[in-house]
C-alpha cells in the first residue's frame, strides 16, 4: 500500500509530523495528515462500504454475488464489499467495525451486522478458513445479467422527460433518488422501474410490485440496448450503488467538518488506501450535492433512523450548489 496516515495527538509537535512525512516520502510512500480520532481516515470513511452491503444482505435484497457485482462492476470499486470482507477476514473486519462503533458511543452509522457476527461465531472467517460469505474451496461462477429480452417491444417511443427520468412508452425509468419504485408508481400512477447506475457497464433495477410484467421487461430491453448488463434486485430505497456511495460521501464530509483531515488528504487516503475510483469529496462534487442530500433525506424518512441523517456540511454544500444553479 502506498498510503501512510500520519496521526497527530494533542501533544504531537508540528516538527515531528513534518519529519514523519519526509521519512514517509523517502520510502516512496504518500503521507496524509490526520487528527487522532477513531478509525483515522480510511477505517472511518470506508465503514459504509461494508455496512450497507451487510444491510442489503440482511434485508434479502439480493444474493451476495449481485451485491458485489453492482458495486464492483457498476461503480468501479476494485472489489465488491462482501468479497472484500472475506479477503480481509470476517473476524478482523467485524472487530474493526465494533471498535469504531463503540469508540463513537454507539453511533448508528457504524452499527455492526448480526449476519457478519454469525459468520464470525460460526468460524466462517472468509478466504483464510475456506468459508465466509462465499465458499472459497470451490471455483466461483461469474455473475451474469438478466437474460436478453427479445426485440418484440421494438420500436418503442423513448423520451427523456427530465434529469434522471426516461419515458419508455407508458413506463417511467427513474434513476434512484432514495424512494422505492412502489412509492413512485403509486404517487405517479404509472408503471415505474428504478435504476441504479453510475459509469460502469452493470446497472441494477427494481420494479414496482404493481407493474405489469411487460412494463418491467420494456425497461430491461431498453437498458440492454444501451449495452448495459442488467441485474434485478428487490425494491430497495436508494438501491445498492447510490446508497453506498452517498453514505461514503456523507461520512467523508463529516470527517472533514470535524477536522479529522483536509479535503485533499481525505480524497488521497481513500484513493490510495482502499483504491476507490474517486476521492469521496471529489466524487460528491461530480455527482451533485443536492442529489446526494435528497437521497439521504429520503432514506432517513423511509427508515426513521438516525443512521441516514445528512451531515450539516452536506446541507451547506447542497445549498451553495443550488444558489449557483439558480
């Protein structure tokens, strides 16, 4: 790993920090400066990458292979969160989560998973024990998308209605904003398919329960014609990619606001320490602060939990962004 976190406490002299940074550079490593807080930068900001995957597994949203494929091949992370915990070791990853959770006085954002705890108790520690989320003793099959839908729907009338909304005949294909497809379908009185996508080839969809089967198949056909590999999951607010990325960005903003590290050092730490495709703060600016805020507010409303409360710095940036756009 190229990253070294140089951690300062209350009594750490500035010249000591400078000497350590110079020493780190002489090793060919990249130092980042941070304040002494639980998890420092990487182990704090990365917690949602694991916790949101465990929650999706607990709520039986999708199989582990689908969760991992969505984050790995749909968002550009080097490994899916569940396969990564198997590689780290379930006992090690669970212990770090519990440590951060307790160090922050049981802050709900860091809540450990009962599913992961069960794996640890059962000795299913991941790759090192042969069993974890996956069976590492056998060759794993690659995840394939939904079967190709026939061209019986062609030609279709396709119209971009607004940012994130595409009308395909009578079906609305809506990029996730943190609401379920069912809630949107009832409010809009239309068949709705919610799509979870970023820059990757893989996209995930969720269909409203009230949709006729043909409506969902139209959306699948349309996405497949765009060259996308389509995975379908249960109707889940915020889906897999956007929910996870939004929570990582929110945590990075909270760390920034509380003086853990500079914006540049937080982004550098997450790119070099865990190989994220972007630093979370640069990613947030690219995706749009208002959309991230709206998604988290919808999640907080859906669950009624503090876990998804937006950081106040996110609210400030979203407000500033809206001011520039008006």
